[in-house]
């Protein structure tokens, strides 16, 4: 209990308010996804579905189970399942750990510009 302005206020109430604020902050990223324009949500979902199928194919080619991959990458089997099914709100750091374990990488390029491999193939005779 804390003494505050002539009354006792249980510390539990203060901690519950802090916890509620923390929950709101962690839900913010999930909320922001819902407010994306529909075409951006569809693009994100398609990207994750493609990524998931690539992860599944690579895992299968290495003869690993989802649990084996999870153990090697230091993530849960549930996370591997989410990635493989194309869940669009997975965390980046564990995703990168899974990709690294499989010998895959995630790369970015400016929209509308060719990739390095496309440039190289165009310049080759």
C-alpha cells in the first residue's frame, strides 16, 4: 500500500495501470497493420505466403521437421508453423534466425528497380 493524499492506494492498482499501458503499446503494431490500405494488406499477405512456401520447401529439401528447424533456429515450433502458413505479423528477428538456419536470406530493393542478378543477366552475352 502507498499513502497518497490522505488515502491508501494499493500498489496493485498502479501496477495494473502500467500493465494495461504496456499491453496497449505492444498491440500498436498489430493495430497499425489493420489500418493499412487493403491493397497493402493483400501484398503483405501474398509476400508472407510466398516466403512461407519457400521456407517449407527448403526445410523439406533438408529433411528437417518443423521441430528440428525450430530447435536449430532457437524459436518455437509454433513460430515455424506461422511462417510456413504465411502469417503476416511474424516478428522479424526470429524470422531472420529461421532463414539463416535454412541458408536463406531476406533482401530489399527499391521498387521498380532491377535486382543485381537481373542486371548481371542482361549484361551477359
